[in-house]
C-alpha cells in the first residue's frame, strides 16, 4: 500500500476523541500520524496500521 506524507487516512477504528481521520507526517517502517480531531501524534508500525485503513485522501 502506498502511503505518502500529507495523505489523510480514514480508519476503521476511531481515536478516543471520536475522530477517525489522521494526517500522515512521516513514512517508513513506522508511520507518524496526527489525529485531525485533537492533534495528538501517534507513531505506529506500518503492519499494524495498514489493515485498519478504510480510505486514503491525497491532496491535490
């Protein structure tokens, strides 16, 4: 799955704040994502995040 910096991910599981949209800040073996609801940044392994992604929105 191709995920790039700046993409907005819509995930199946919601963040505790209630938002399910995250912006990608860094890629590699681990992904740093930022919750668009509360601004919390999360560093998570790619293998754990990829199955949870429902949709990828790319900026124009």
